[in-house]
C-alpha cells in the first residue's frame, strides 16, 4: 500500500489547552502576529486585515471564532496564512506545534452534539499516540461567508 495514500499531514497548533490540525496543503505560510488594520462593523473574531505582499488578507482569531475565550497575544501568538481555492485568510492561534502525519484509520468522525455545538468547521478527531487533534475543515472555514464577507449566492 502506498504510504502517502494512507496518511495525511496536518499542521498542529494550540488554542488554549487543545490541539487542532489543518491540512498542511492549505498552509501558505506561518507569520508572527503583527499589527492589523481594524475594519468597521466586523464581528469580534475578525481582528481586521493585513497587507500581505499586496494582497489584503482578513485576520481571524480562531479562539474568538470558536468561542474559547479571550486570547492573550504574546511572543508565541502566530498567524497561519491559509490559501484555499484562491481565498486567503490569516488565522490567529496561540502557537504552532509541529507537522503531524495522521493515518486515515486514526481519524474519527466528529461526534454529534445534537445542535448544541457548531461543528461545521470540524472534519474529525485524530488520535496520534497520546495526542488528540481536532481536525478543522479548512475549506468550510476559509470559504465561509461569515469570515470572507462574501454574500450568499442568489438563488
């Protein structure tokens, strides 16, 4: 069996005490947290925008987006610049851990919470040794209208 077909690489990062993972193929770069330009009327989790080599990129604090409490920005706070289908966002996280190879057999479906918890941005839970990674559905996150400001398509 081809090893690359049975594993997937995820960039592991921290939000509070939990570890999350995003598909490494969606990661454009990792940057230190920098000054952002605030945008009027933006939701609290949209910190503003940055100019990334001529591209205006929305900056989203994932801790606030997922309602995990206020973030304390320090020297470990980073922005993961994600690029998917030509849409680019910078996700603010508490810190980046490493790149993790996850076997497809180690990924479990997202548990059902009966509508109490919004799981639309979670693609599954991975177990890697003693670690558990909450895997983000980065496509849903990056392309969601509440982050990019895109209006829903007209019917």
